[in-house]
C-alpha cells in the first residue's frame, strides 16, 4: 500500500509505502524524514516495540527542496527593494505632476502597485521568519541524521538567509560548513 502527500506551502512530497513488517518513507524534504523517524522512535519506545530503521539521505534533494522556496525568498527581497524606493518614486511622480513618463517600466509598475506592495511588506517579516525556520530546520535535520550537531552555526545561517543568494545558501549545505 502507498500514501502520497504534497505540502501545500512548499510543494514538497512525502511518499509512504508500507506492508506487514516494512515501511519505506521517501521525501524531498529531509526535515520530513527526521520528524517521521522521531515520531516512529518515540511511539515504538512508548509501546516497547523494537523497530529497526535506517535513513539514506540523498544530498541531491537539498538543492531541489531549496529551489521550491527560492521564488518566495526572491519575492521578499524584491518587495524590500521596492519599498525602499517607493517614497522617492512617489515624490518624483508628484513633483512631475504624474507626468514622469521617463520612468522605467519597472518603476512605473512599482508606483502603480504601491498600496499592494505596502500591504505585502507588512506581512513580509512573518513570511521571512517562517521560511527561515524551514531552512534552519532543514540544515539542523540534515546534520542530525548524520549524527552531527550544527546548532551553533545557526546565527551564521540566519545571516546568509537574510542576505539571500541562492548559491551562497546552497553552499551552507556542503560538508565544508559543518565544523
């Protein structure tokens, strides 16, 4: 028998195949596997049932999962940039009497969507915290499944997430960042 789930927020997949004495769990999100393993371990201990498990983490899933979050992170950064220039654009536009025809199409679009940009920007810190939490959990869980504690590296990871560049974030998941 098989069950499949898709995370509504990230698009991540979870596939569970089970039979009489075997469960095979696959996911493109390592945190999902870590949570599953933890729950099974806790429940089997509580029920005094011996469970043998093994986890095969495929590092190539990390770029794919981070790519699922990439568009949202880029949008948040673009939103911050747009808010930074919005008041200046409005001032220029008002001074020109709505005649600033020389503005680039991008800046005209920012002016046109000013209210929506401000509303989204108010919610951006919560979204950024949520995304940051997902990435931090992925980082900790990847290493926890390998028996390595990297929680002391979380402040460094947070700085990388805040300044966000996909390649730099991806490099955090390399073995060089473990120490």
